[in-house]
């Protein structure tokens, strides 16, 4: 691992450690957000 990327690695590890007990909550929140967005047509997507 290079010194250049060390801080990002440490930040990612710290984030995963801090949310280790909240994964069920994060997943449920993501599903709720996806389900509440409605549909996206191909025409709108390709504008």
C-alpha cells in the first residue's frame, strides 16, 4: 500500500467500523429510498 492512498484506506476502515452495527438500518433506508422514487422512462434517462 502506498503512502499516497493510506489516508483513504484508513478512512474507509474507520467508516466500516463505525457503521458495523447499522448495516440493517442502512439497507432498509436504501430500499425505502429506491421504492419511493417512481419510474424513470428511457426517454427521460437519455435526454
